[in-house]
C-alpha cells in the first residue's frame, strides 16, 4: 500500500523491532493490514555472498537458472544474467567482465553441448546482448497484473541494456520488444556428442 512504501526492503526482523513485536506476529499483522496483498521476498543462503562466491567460482559450476516461470506470482529470477554482470562482475569484482560474459555464454553452451551457441563467429547464430557494463543490472521486483483473469506476476526490468538479438534479429531495443511477424528463435534439438 502507498502508505507502507517506506517499508519496502525492510526485513521482518527490523519490522518487528519497530513495532516491538515477535517477528511472526509482525509478519502476520502486516500481511493482514494490507489485506494479504503484500509480496514478501525470501532471502536465503543463496543471497549470502560469502557462501555463494566459492560455488560460482568452482570449476564444476555452470551459471544458469530457470524455473520457467513456475512461481511467477511470488518471485522473478528472470534477470539472473544481468544480476550476475552487475553484482558479481561490477560490484564485487569476483569475475572480470570477459570472464563473466564467458561464464554466461560460451561455457554453458559448451557444457550442454549446444553447437554454435555462446560464441560470435562467422556462420554461427548471432545471439547478442548489447549493454553498458557500468549500468547493466535489473530493477527490484515489480508487480504486473497482466495474467488471465487479472492475476498478478512479478517482473524485473533490465537496466543498461541497449538491445537483444536472436539469430541476428533485434527482438528488444533495451526498452521495448520489437514487433515481429514471427520470432527468430528455433527449437534446439541437436547436441554434440
């Protein structure tokens, strides 16, 4: 609710302290005060840099993520690649820019044996992202009520992105999707052995 915007990003523990309540009571009372329309974001071990950095740097790790929208009313991790570039490359310096790009592109393609992807070379599909390394990132989760029946979902808006190309065709200009007769993507059904 607008009158609670100043609480955005506050932990339940901090909310409980300001109300002199037990955290469970503060959580439930606050949710009820907003007619159960509040979105709470769980921050778990994967949000602790000291625990995550060694996992990301491990030679066996592959930096990928998808829940295919299974929890779209409760979370949106769709911008994981942009978050990786902003947080793990730019902000913490755990990866150089070139290493970060490689970890998001050619390395997963190689590990999953997807021929010709994750690289830019003559004859390969031109899947590209044009971004400003000083600005790249994602917005906080934003609520959109655009699902059937007016149901809501969470989205993340890109920051510092100036274009996205799939198979050499621009599909997003950094702000809006291109209006295309049909998508340039293809189903990948051949893998190297």
